[in-house]
C-alpha cells in the first residue's frame, strides 16, 4: 500500500468513526445558528441568509438575505425576547437586532 492509498483509507475510516460516534453528524457538519422568540425560530447560514419558522422547524421561509459576503455567526436573545444576530463581514463582527414588528433588522445599540 502506498502513501496515497493509506491516506485515502485513513480518511474514510476517520469519517466512518465520526459518523458512528455521532449519529447527528449531518447536523454538526451543516451547523446553522438558531434562536427562538415568541414561538418563532430563526436560523442563519454562513452565506448570509436568515430563515424563519413558525411551525417549530418543520418548514422554513427566507426572512432576510444579506448576501454571500456576510456570515451569520449566531444569535442571542435580549430580555423581552428580542433577537440579536451576530454577523461577520470582511473579518469584522457586528450585531443587529430584529425590530419589534419582526420584519426588518436594525443596528443594535452598544452595550454599556
């Protein structure tokens, strides 16, 4: 067995072991940050999309598309259930919050 064949076999064995150890490996590989507010789920992607579900995640609708240069890193909830999205653009992180009407995003006030 040459080095290339060994590396192929070792890679496949590692992947098989990872899937065997973690049955939810598909969810780990396709990780998407998620938050909940007022019975609605919000999910972000690394290509700048935020989806919303009103039926506990059974179906998802596109809420906002920031473009593929912005990554959704995560979400947090403020007191009162207001959602804050943590975004990344050209190695700079910034936060925006969902307006109370739930339709658009605005800049989040700086924490004091």
